[in-house]
C-alpha cells in the first residue's frame, strides 16, 4: 500500500474521490496531517466514518514506523524510523532561536564519502522518497510540536536526490502542506554537478549551505571524494549564480580538522577564494566519530582560524559545540543505532 505522502496535497482531493469521498475530504485530511499532527485516519473525526474505514483498509497515511524515540537533556528529540524494506533513517529536532529546528535525512547512507563523516562509511544504500523525507518531519512534529526551521543536514547528499528532495520541500512550504516559508529552510550540499543550477531553476528561495572544507581542490578532493571531478571555483561560481537567482546569501561550511585544514595559511587561502562572494562562513569543529582518526583542533586554533577570516573581511561564525547530543544531527545520525556500532540509540 503506497503512502499518501508520496502525493502532493494538491492531489489528495482526487485520491479521496477515488476512495469514495469528496474532494474537500482530501483538503481536510491534509490539514489534519500537516497542521494538526494526526497519526491516523481514525483521529480525523470530521471525515465520514465510512470513508475513514475505507482509508484504514486501502490507503496508508505513511510508510514508516516509529522504531525509537529519544529525548536528550539539551532538548533534542531524535526519531528512528523503520522503512518498508527494513532500512532505517533518523531525524532530529532541537530547540533554536526561531522555534524548533529539525534536521532531515535524504538518503540511506551516502555516496560522497567525506573522510570525516559517519554517513558514508557504509556507502549508499538508496535514495529516500519524498514521502519518506516528509515523514521524518511529520514524526518530529508529532513528538515535539511546532517546527520553526528545517535543515537538510542529516544523512545523505541531497544534491544526488533532488528529484525527491525538492518535491518534499515543496510540500513543507505549501499552504496545504506545512506552510513554512522558504527562508526557514536550509539545504546543505557538497554541490554535485548540476545540483545548484537545478535548485536555481526550481526558483524557491531556500538557503543554501555549501560544504567546502578546503580552499584548494587537491585537499578538497581528498576530503570529499564525491566531488573529485569538480573544481571548487566552478562550484562557488554556481553558488553565486544561485544567489543572483534567489537573493539568498549562502553559507560556506568548513569542518575544522586538526592538522589537516586548520592552519593559518589555509584560512588565508579560504579568504582569498571567497573574497567578493555573497557568503557567510560557518566553521564547524570536527565532531569525533569513533571509526575515524581525525581530531578537533584546540580552541585557540579554531579562534585563530576565525580571526584570520574575519580580518580578511569575511562574515564568520564558529559553531560552539552544544555537546554530543546536538551534533548528532550532522552525519552521525543512524550509525550509532545500527547493530554494528554496538551502542544504543537511546543515548541520542
Ligand atoms: N551531505 C550534506 C549534508 C551533510 S551534514 C553536505 O555534505 O553538505 C551537514 C554538515 O555537517 C556538512 O557540512 C558535513 O560536512 C558536516 N559534518 C559531517 N560529519 C561531521 C563531523 N563528524 N563533524 C563535524 N561536521 C560534520
């Protein structure tokens, strides 16, 4: 039974007619699902009982089951969802300045294999469908309430799955969906070939976060093998064109790795590379992954790196680690819950 979430809510009325209801029943159901956090057809008491019965039999509301739910002391909520084929995916919600921020995954595993990231350790299993991406948001909405911001920064490379990611974002932004403004959505990507152009052509003003991690191609290709064939300069030019198209400054993400990309001359090189571009730099101190040998630079080194960028005229933030819990949102989502990782999900 296909999940109704694979269909845009605009198409729900037609589906409801096929199930013996009226078009407006589809609109009522969409409000229940996207605005009122309903979990089942039975809750939708203003739908005729016969229709609810038929929906129960013939139309799945979602395709995922909530396998685990955990709440950390810092307020982060994590859901582990089981998918129809036995794959699992995680999503996290955390308190932020504009209400709760949720972090969604776009793939099971990841093909990009960033050397410091846990998501790609086992390669890519498969793309998530639009319904599976939306379902993460819905489960978090159900478990933690209103959503303030959405960041596409969980497991997977969104740029390799835009066929599903963009329609999912359309629903999050649609008035008949979750009604979130584009300004509240950030999509993070390494910028695979064609991805940024496609986002520009799509025409919605979501924010872009571009994972850069090194100013020179040689090092970037080593750290982010999935973009070995791409010149950073070309990727940044595409990000500039996206800015020209949607007017949103982009964020350059740079994970600080001790002795790898944290040296003063590397800050200078990054500053040269970004000069004149409409971006903001977000420095992310490496968050340890047990299987990986990278280390987080000392605080003084992080500060020095930031200072150099700032003195070169760039706008920079250095992410303060809010502890392991919150950082679990970045690339380390599902792995710890997998049997091979040997630890339990309830720790977040
Ligand atoms: N595939 C997307 C989303 C990744 S998660 C992308 O690459 O942009 C969001 C950010 O967290 C990315 O910049 C990613 O490189 C970074 N990240 C991944 N693993 C990390 C780790 N162990 N410590 C700190 N940041 C990490």
